C-alpha cells in the first residue's frame, strides 16, 4: 500500500507540474532563465520528492520558504543529476518519480544528467545487485534488459520534451556492474558488453547525449587506469569519464591535487572528457567545504581544452541527517550553508 501511495504521489505531481510539498511563496525569485554556461555546476537531488513528501521544507538565507530547485538555481546551480532504479520497493527514483524531478528542472532552465544504477536499489563499489526481475536472465537477455530499460526511461523523458545532456550507464562501477555477470575483476569483457548495451541504447534515443562511465575514488589513478584500460581493450564505448570525490576536512587539499592529476591523465590517456559526478563533505564544516569546492572548481576549469565538463554536489539539500546522510550542504534548519557559495 505504501508503494502505491508513493507512486500516486509522484504521478500526481507529474500531472500538475508543481513542487510536491515545498510550495514557494511570493518571495521566490522567478529563476526560469535557460542557463547556457558551459561548465556544469550541478547537484544530485534524487531524494528531493521523497523529502518533500515527508514534510521537509527549504529556506533561503533570509528565512523565506522556497522551492528547493529554485533555491539551488538562485545559488548558481545550473544542472541536476537524477538516479534511476529499475523496480524500487517504495517507488522513489523509479521512472515516474524521475520524470517529475526532470520536468521541474527543465522548467527552470536547468541541465539534466540521468544516472542509471541498473539495480532496484543502491549500486556502488560494495554492491552492484541485479534487479530482482533480471536475476535469472542469461547474459544475452541481461544485455537486452539493460537496453530496454534505458530506452524506456529515456523515451519517457523525450515524450515530455526533456533532453538529458549526459547519461551515466552504471553508478560507481569501479568493479563493473550487474554482479556477478558484469563483475570487472572476474570478466572485464562482460562488463564492457553491458556498458556498450547501455551506450547504444542511450544513443538510439538521444544521439547527442554524452554517455558517462562513472567510477568512485577520483583521486585513485591506478583504479581508473585499470578499469578504463580493461574497457578499452574489450571494445567498450564511452564519451566521458565520471568520478566521485569525498574528502575529509583534513585531506581535501591532497585529494584535490591527486584528482586533478588523475583527470589530466584520463584526458591524455584516452582522449575523453571528464566530469566530477559526485562530491561532498560533512555539512558541519561549511567553510572548509567551500574552500574544497572553490579550489576544485577553479582548478577543474583550467584543465586544458575545457575538458572537465563540471562538478555535481551529491544531495546538498539533504539536511537533518536525512537517511543518515551527513555530507549535505544545508544546515539543520533547512537553509543552505556557505559551502554552496562556491557555485555562485
């Protein structure tokens, strides 16, 4: 019953195209101008509709309640990243929920990245679990399922006039995806084949979308060389190398230096563009987080040939230890911290 109610909620929002809970008031700026900046200053806001449905509200520095996406846009965020799960048990981050958030972002002139996890739940370095409905498929059937799911979600967005600029085929796939079939350390060729199934599916719907292969630990050059050498030797296709970077208050300078060096190496080694798809730092060290972000953004923008496409903060709007997450950029009162000043 809970899942049905949640899906109804997201569908209702899609029909009326309004924020689910954090309705704006007269103090909201009309932030609806198309942003044409080349460098993406982004935020993954995949929890947003779920937070709103739970009663979470958002406020600007003056204490005025605002729609979260309008608030982020007013702070300089010009892009959003949205994760997709195949059949999540509670409905959040399914196709319909993603459509709601993507529509809202589009109407604010924000650019969109779609992040396919190819799972019913979190896919990350510790787990890349197949969707339950795919668990008994042959490998050829698994490739076909990746393709069909990718096309289905993207075609739904296309039918609503939403054009993602970037699409991730897999999330933090430093050891492949869809384990055990696509586990890179066991069968790199299978991982490459699954990547190509996703790549070709994206291009069949949005030929100009840039396809990202996303790997954790953006400061770990040896990991990136291993995974992308393996993909290249097995004929995999990708347009952008995506990275995550989550430093602490004590090591961010060293991690930034290593990450920038890794980005330069990826560009020269594979001739591809790079992007920081996820960054974050503990919410209660906002000044340090601002320094971290400002330094990383400044250096990323100076990479030769503008080959770094942008930086996305992961769930900055998550506050009050939402779902146990403490690396957001809002305080416990629902206001953005100075960390996001780096995006202005």
